[in-house]
C-alpha cells in the first residue's frame, strides 16, 4: 500500500502534483510519502502487538534525517552500522536506548561513541571484535551491552549479494563458535551479555527462512540456558521483502504470525530491524527524459537519473516499475532501455522494458526507490547527488537539497609541489 497515484492523469504523491514538484525542485529528485512511511511503520509494529517488541528501523535503508525523525516520533528505534549512522540517529532524536549496533567491522572510535551515547546493544560478530569492545568499555569505565550475531546457516532464497545467513557469508558466528564465545564473554569484566541476534538477508519473500532461523537460535538459547547464560533480548534482524514487480512477500502480519509462537515460548524481548519493508514503497525517484535514441538493436530513453543516483538495477539487476508522470491520451507503448548519462554500459534503470513511449522533456517516476536509493548514491562522473523531498498531504519540503558541484570538490587540495 502506498500513496502514489494518478489524479486527473497526473501522478501525485499524496496530494502533491509531481509534475509541478519537478518543475520547482528539478530532477532527479527522490520523493517520500509521509503517510506511506507512517502506515508502514504502524502496520509493522502492530503485527507484533502482544509480544514485547522494539522496532529498530534499519538506518542504512534510508538515512535522511526527516525519515529517521518520523520513525522516532512513531516510537521506532534504530539499527545502525557505523558511527555516521549513530550520529544521524541521535541527531534525529532516536533515544540511545533504542539503538542497536550491527556490522562486522566496528572501529574503536565508533565503539567509544556508541558506548558514550549509551546504546541498547552491540551485535558482535567475531572474537576479536568482542575483545576490542571489552577493552574499550573498560577504558571508559562502563560495561558494554552485548549480543552475539549468530549465522544460522539458512538459505534466505534471495539475491546472492544480499544473502547474509549462509555459512560462507562474512556475517556472524556459527552456532558452535557462538556458544564458545558466549562462555568467553560471560567472563569478561566490561561486557554485559544481553541477547542473541541474527539477520539472514534482505528482500526475503517467504516466511520459512525466518522461522528456520528462529528455530536454530532456539536450540542455542536453550543450550546457553543450560550452561547458566540467560539472555533477555532476541534480535531477529530485518529482511522482509516488498513487491517491486510481482513478488508476493508475506505481510508483516504473516511474518509476525510465523514467529509469534516460537518467540513467545522463549519469553525474550524481541528486537526487529526492518529497513526495506518500511521505506521501499514509500519513495520514488523522479527523472526527466533528456533524449530518445534508436540504434539498430534498441530504443533508448536517456534520462537525467543514472546509476550514481539509483544503483540497484546496475548492481543487482533489480526491477523498478517506471511510470510516466503525465498519462497522455493515446500515447503508445515501446520496448526500451531506460539509461542514464554515465559512461558505463551497466548504467541503466530498466532494460527491454515494455513501457510508455516517453518523449524528450517528459517526466517519469522510478517506483519503489525509497529503500537503498539515495543512501547508495555516489558522485561517480562528478554528478551531484539528487534532492530529497518529503510530502505530507498537500505540503512538501525539501529535506535534503540537491548537492552542488562546488560541494563535490570540497576537501580536495593540490599538493604543495603543484600549487
Ligand atoms: N539488519 C542488518 C544487520 C542488515 O544488514 C540489514 C540490511 C537490515 C537489518 C535491513 O534489512 P532489510 O529489512 O532492509 O532487508 N542494498 C541492498 C540491500 C542490502 C541490505 C543490507 N542489510 C538492496 O538494495 O537490495
């Protein structure tokens, strides 16, 4: 469910006319719908009603401060993976005791910042990381709240680049190592064992992998209890998929139902780290057609958004619907490649797509771009990153202005021997 729809033949975000918006803000521009974000958060949170659950929005999916502030105002916490994300979450008003810190490579300075802020817990992924955290906490005179991230070796049945819970992936500790590490950790002076965590992958469209993972965690948790280690937090990560094209992922309700019994039996406080499912379909990327061009092989629609703005098609071969902003009467269909200005053959937003025959100057909306869109944007080809706009009913606000070319060179200097 989202709030992007045609009204009198013009695509709107809630009550905002996207053609008018593009005229004012320019393109490419990301547009987010506050009503959609709010609904997604609430539906997700309500699905877990009755279980003591904390929804920590995964900041990496969309780290715009307005998005984070909205999640915080709805009661959400944050799942972070860097000192940068910690700063953003705190700046947006996320309470520190609702922040969980994941990731395989936390630096000591990042650990210090998170310990000083007083976050809920660190999800630890290796023996060396645990040792460094213990040492760092000791130096600061605090105890670090810790959960170990377990790699349950389940197949999330998703794209290989975003599967994380297989034995061959870099993430987490296998069951036996996790058990050994818990025993080690129990003896560390500056560590407080809080919980167990896992995250098996992203864009998962079935419930079985999640249920499988919990089943395996349950075995470990039981073994730990028998060894006298009692954990209170169960962090199941994120990963619930969305519909980009014709996927039929479980609803948050079905997802929660599949886990409810096992989780209730464990009697632990639940932490969830949803990213995509909250923001993916709450955002679009607006772009304008620069040119069209025919070659002996293909029809190309060259637009002003490129792989630097939205890398998912290039990187994962992802499908994003493309809609004309203006539904012109009698416009034909074409089979086209929608490509950006970047000098790479991999720079495309759609390939061999049956779509509206858009002409030079016309606007398009690349749908489902709210997750892993702007956050993965780069400056490749010295392209400033797009603007971001939040829509709320008939109001809108630029929540990140378009980057300037001057900003691209900020921080660069010539060595003194060249100056
Ligand atoms: N928790 C952890 C520890 C994660 O690594 C991730 C995502 C999440 C939560 C949130 O997962 P979600 O609910 O969004 O599936 N760039 C890729 C997706 C990478 C996901 C990385 N980790 C894409 O565009 O599809």
